[in-house]
């Protein structure tokens, strides 16, 4: 099986003469897969019910003749102007009641029956026409669901929300209980009285917000499901995907991933941000984890600059290659780009392409050719797996809940997760992401950053993991609410109070005071003291923790919290349960992570890597990738795939990549 190489191909932006050039150039560049038709609705169905497939027939035939496989889109990502002109009710409405108009893309309400009917008809027509086309490899449903319009507040959505709520709760009494409507005179007499959380005078009902997050993810998923069902019926046996967007808050990808045959993902790390390789690695690990280790596809990345940041840095020499190998190392069986030829018109004309405006006598094109040639030699990696003994719990309910307003402090859930991930990444420790209810028996270390909303089953599962010998670390702001956004009273933490041997009396977040209101400077971050962490800064959070059963390994060092536990460890069953009541800053976090991996018996792929270098083992291969601007040397024994030589260390140029076969 090959590693697929290619990208979005939008031939409708070009004359037919260009298409022949495209195929020749694709062959030169080693392109093996093209994603076609993503934004073709207006050209495929120029008038309602009238389809024009001739041009797409010719495109697919040419690709096939050129030996290029096709990831064919259902073309439903952006409705044509005639559609919303004739059916304006399809246009989505924001929280503030503003209707979003055509002239951009994705202007549809996910709950709209008109959109769904017309999308299904288009998808059916496409699938019926091309199901037996010899170039067809994969079906690409819609595109980046929810990227721009992840939720709609229109009347149609309101009605769909009511139906969803009724199905979930059954009775208005159960619904009132779950939404805590005894508060602020919010008791509802019937479902007809309920609305989406539209603009309101002040703080909104937290359960209303949470259920609307869930509903909105589900509504988009329904759109996907309807199209996937058509594909599966008419074109059985051909795999189905839709492209995800890394850590994307509006869609609960655990739920989504169960519905695709192969996970695919779009990745646009900022080339100007030195943290982006570690963050990008985290996103790639999420993608591998969503279907429990199954190889996935990098569906989109940029060959160089994007066009949608305030300042769009180009990728530096070798950066595109290094980031592509990062994906391969972390489980990708395909490296694709947006888009093949850089546009000359439209909102993305400054977005890089594989064929830049300046043509093929360019660094970008030479790098495209180089990578194409290299990936063609890497068949052996396709299908192989990454083995991780460490897992980080990631949970969309907690993400949605912790970032609501009217919480003790503003917290970024993903940044909190990233703080832990980054320390493991620097130590080349392989990490899987898991749901709190997943089978954890394959792991020895599980980190639980701010699992704010936790079901009883989740709590029991984490408890059992520690008791059965695992090393469990739980951070502040975990098990604060249940699945209905209701507090878990009695010292928070639910069942984990027993596991961790601690309970929490009061929160003391290290939030800066509201400067506008008080004019007071932000309070300095607090310090913690301990043998393990040293005397170091702590960030974001503090709280009053009682540790009746646990060993206290660090205390807060100053202010009202002086002497209170900041880090605890409880021996439980045959394992250990750690609790950290703050975010240790800088090297202290690293020291804590080292202690955890030592205790759990986890090893990195290599002992030491220079700053900015990552190492990942996938199957029998070890990838060492240098994302920094400095050369580096890494001690590692194996056979260098590029030279066939046995080595005991690898030297890496800036953005350099080494691939070794190593004994595991
Ligand atoms: C997304 C979309 C593409 C394109 C790129 C640009 O990933 O799916 O159509 O707009 O962004 O970065």
C-alpha cells in the first residue's frame, strides 16, 4: 500500500488546456491522489435539478489515465447562489440574529430540511454517476463540517433543538431538572417555550449552553450521516471520510470518528510560531487516537503560507517536509495539501499551492517533487502503528463546560492539555488521547487535565485504572460538574476523592483582577515549594485542598494559601493517584512529568533530544525530526533508511529528518 500524496484539485478554476499540464506535472511531482469537487456544487448543478457532469467526467478520466487516484467530494460544502436565492430560509443566523449571506462559503443552516434535501440529491447524483469510475479511491463527504458555521440560531434550528431535547429528556419535568430551571425563574411549561441560547440580557443557563453545544455537533453529524448513508448504499466498499480540523471545539470528534471509515485531518500550524511543531504533534496524535490507532490521512496542509492569519509567514526551507514526516511518523498513511495550483482569483489567491504563482522553478515546487519521490519509497510504513503506554484524557463535554462564562476563571482547556503534552513531547514519550470511559488497560500512565464534567462511569473508570496498578495524575478543575453541568458537592472530585485522598474546600484561581473595573495590577503568580519541584512559580490556578489520606509532595509557598497542598500522591490499590492543584510553571512541570514517567516505567523513544527535535517510533521505523533552526545530534542505534548504513547517532540539519529501522 502506498503513502498517498497529493491534494485538493480544483480544475474548475482553470481552462481545460491547463488540465493536461496539471496531470503531467502531477506525475512529475509524484502525486498519487487528488481530492476533486469539494467546491463544485455551482458548476455541477448550475440550475436547480439540472446537472452538468461532462466536465467532471473529463477530469476524472484524465486523472485515471495519468494514474492518479481520486478522493471524490460530494460537493455539498458550499451551496450555490441560486439555492439560497430561491430558499433564503437556508441561510444561517447568528446568536445575535444576523443572517449570513452568500459571497463567501458554507452559508447553510445545518438543520435546514431544504439544504439537507438538496445536498442529498446532489450527493446521490454524484455517487450514482461515479461509483464505478476506475479512478475512485475514497469518498469525501462535504468539507470541514462547521469550520465557519458550526451552529445556527434560526427558527428552524430552534425547532430542531426542541426535538433533540425532547428525545433526550422525554418529559418536561426531567428536562427542567437537568437544566436547573428552578434558578432565575426559568421553569419551562412545555418544550415549545425553549430556544437556542440566543443573545440574552446576561449570563445564560449553563445546561442550555452545554446541550446546545452537543446539539450543534450532532446536527452537523446528521448532515454527514445522511450523505454517508447514500454513499454506503450506492457505492458499497469504497471508504468514506470527512476532513476534521485537529482540536476543533464545535464537533465532538470522538462521536464523529466512529462514523467514518478513515479519519482525515487538516493541519495549518503557524510557521512563525516556535511552539507549533509540538502543538501540531498533539493534533496528529489526537487523529491517530480517534479510531484507536488506525492510520489516518493528512487531508490538507499548506505547501507554504496560508492567507487567513494577520501576517502569513511562508514555511521555511524544509519545513513542509519536516511537518509532513511528523504526520507520517504519527500514523498518517497519506500526505495531501490544499491546494494543487495556487488560485489567481478568489479569497484564497494568496494561499500557497503545490504549483505556486511563480511556477515550477521555485523552492516550493522542488520540495514538492522531493517529498513525492521520498514518500514513494516509504510503502513499508503504511498500515503500521504507533504504540503508546501513556494516555491523556480528552473530553469535549469538559471543553465545552470549562470554557463557559460564569465559571471561577477563564481557562483554556486545550492549552491546559497542551502544557502536559508538550513536556511529554520534549521527552519523546508516545502519547495517545483517550476518552474518560475508554479501556485504559493498555496504559501505565494516564494524565487527566481538567476533566471538568465527568459522568459516574468516567470517575469509576479512572479510579479502577489507578487501583489496578496505573499511575493516574488528575489536575485542578476535574470532576467539578456532572453531565448536566450540576456541581458535584461535598469537596468536588466525586468518586476520585477516595482515589486521590483529597478534597477541595475552595477555589483560588490566579486570575488577574478585572483591570477595567479596579485599575489594580494583576496579582503575581504564586510559588510552590517542594523537594520534587523545587521553589518554582505556579500558574493559572490555586485552591484550598485538604489531603486527609494523601502524601503532600508540594505546598503553596506564599500568601493566604501558604502551607496548603499543591501536589499530592495517594497509594491506592496497586497503583498511585496524583493530584495537582495548580499548573507548575517552567521546569517544575518538566520535573513532575519526569517523576511520573519514572514511577510508571515509561520511556521516551530516545533518552535526550535537542530542543525542537522530536522522535517517534511507528512500526519498525523510528523518525527523528528537527523542527529547529539549529543542527542537532541524537544518539540512536539502527540502520539509516536513506543510506543503508548502521549508525549509533544521527546528525540533523535544521528541519532535517532521519528515518531508522531500530529494534524495539
Ligand atoms: C480549509 C479548507 C480549504 C481551504 C483551506 C485554506 O482547510 O478546507 O478549502 O480553505 O482551509 O487554509
